[in-house]
């Protein structure tokens, strides 16, 4: 399937230029979890609708994805979805429980459990294709970022049966049953790759691979047990020509490895100074990295920190301004608007 012709304005998109390490008119801005979370219009439209249902109804996906673009004037939209949605689409018995997160009815323990998970095809996610196509039309010259969960993070949900702080069962499987681990990680990598291809072929201009839990690993364990599978995902969409962003939480010690996995842009969370992050990603563009809690500080403090990040980002081949993780639900949307406007203003080339 060929990709649709990009909107002419996308060729001058600051976000896409930065992601490709090209000169930009200003530092581009978007926020992880900007679609929803703190917006009153999001909370209103989601009333009485479960998270997974809202991700599978194109009219809701389109509206929620557009809301922060309208409100903040950010340089990119992030597709409204959830990292476990592809698993739900292929038939895994799971739900997103409010206040808990994804909960899997039958955790994976054996190679047979892995084999029971179907591979993902476009037929499983026709609603994704429809949503992306409609969004691309609505967004015009604003790029749409597609995304998928990285293999380790998705595997941790499947093995633990839900969110975990220690990832003890996940690591026990990783160290103690390498055949099961390889089968599971390969399966998830191929599902993630297929899911990203669907989004790109429908018109997404960039993609992000989220590895929320990879920071639980040592560099040696990440390199051996995780990096090859993330690299498999990123390589599988490399022929489609869109920038690939790789982001993890608490991954300061893994940034060099994450860069080597094949990303064009590496996300740096707030625990690492951006200058240090730039040095660690070996010539890649960077994304980040304001502490999400700083939006609760006095505005002048938030903007002072943002200015320092913009200045540090000038040393990178490309810099996309973002928070160091997702928007906190109780965030004042007006603060994010002030932050967006400030970064645009202070970074004018």
C-alpha cells in the first residue's frame, strides 16, 4: 500500500525538520499525552465511554487528537490511542481499568501462550486506518505522530497481568525462560511494527516507540534482552521514510543503546540534563525534556527552565521541545499554552 501524498505544508513543518536534523524556523513543541488528560473538553467527550472504546471509535479519536492542536498551537498531533490497543484488536483478553491501567486476564507464561496471540493485520484495525485518514485531512499541514508500545513494556503487561513497579515476573521470565522470552518479544515486535505500518500507510508523518518501563533494566540486560526487539520494530518501518522517535522513562543510562537501536530521534526524560542526553545519543536528534511537574510551579519558574532547555537543545542536530514524560492529569491547560507560545517565541531563528 502506498502512502498518501503529504500536505504541501508538511515540507516546512518545524517538527519534521527537527526530527530529520534539519534547520528549523523555531524549536517545535508537542506534549506527550497532550491528547486528553487535562483538557475539560476531553473529559466531557469521554463521559461514560471506556478508554478502549474511545480508542476504537474514529469520531472520538479524531476529535480528541485535534483538541490540543486547537488549544495550544503545538507543532504536531499525537494519535489518541493506547499501547495495549493492538493486543486488544487481535483478541487478547484485557481491559484498561480506571485508576489501575491495563489488566490482562490470562498472563503469558509459556511458548504456547505466545503462539495463541494472533499476528496483527490491517483487517484487525480498520478503525485505525479510518481515524488516521480523517485526521490527516483535518490537520492539513500539522504532522500526525503515530505510536506503538515497545516490546519490553508491552511484554511486562502480558507477563505481570497488569502494571508493576518491580517487574519481577517479567525479569524472571527474561532470565529463566529465554525461549519463551524470545518468542514473546518477537511476537510483540512484529505486532508493533505492523501497527506502525498501518498508521504510516494511512498518512502518519512520524512515529514514536514508547518504552515506559525499560528504565527498570541495567544497560547490559537491555542490550541483550530488549534492544534487538526494539531495533526490529524500528527497522521494520525504516523503508517508509518517516522519522522514528524512541522514548523511555528513567532511561538515562540507556540513551546510547536506544539511539543505536535505530531511532532518528531519542526522547530524554527529565532526570537527565538535556546537554548530557545530547552527548549520549551519538549524533541523533533529541526530544524533551521539561519536568512535567514544573507546569505547577510559578509561570516564570517554568519558563526559565524551558529557556534553559531550548538553549541546551541548540547543540543537538535537531531538538523537539517536550515534557520529560506525559502531561499530568491535573495540569492547567493554560500553562501548556503559555509554555508553547514561549518556546516558539524564544527560539525564533
